[in-house]
C-alpha cells in the first residue's frame, strides 16, 4: 500500500511537501533501564493499522482525517478534505462532503 500511495502521489502535479512525525523520546540520563529505540526504527514500520510516520501532501491530493479533532466543526474521523494551503504548522483544507461541504478549516500540526 505504501508503494501504491507513493507512485500515485508522484504522478500528480504540484509540489510535494514533507511532514515528518517526531520519532525520538527524551530519556533521563540516570535511567539506565530505559533504552530508546533507534531513530530509524519507527519510520521503517509500514502497517495498514497504523499511519505512516510522514505525510507528503500536495494541493491536488485529497486527504482523509484519521482523528476526531472537532466534530462540531466537521473535523471527525473519516472526513474527506482537499488541501488549499500547506504551511509548516498547519494545513488549510476544504471539507468535501456532508453538512460541512465546501467549508474551510485549519488543521494544526499535532
């Protein structure tokens, strides 16, 4: 599935932006029992049940929200959206269906 998404996004026009997940843990120096995972380990996991550690959005590629952010404003799990603007700290999106069709929202980077 990861390869399919990569090929599909590569065939779409537009600039690809890269949002990477935080993949390190701050461990106290005196805690010898806690051994953190290697930084390369978490991004290497590709399972259908967990989201990827990076998001490469393009303006032309639709997005699906996978977390309930604000159901009152139409931002709930499964909401289909179209990106309008991509910034380092947030995405501006238009909701594509339902009662909130064509409404514009900002999604924070969390």
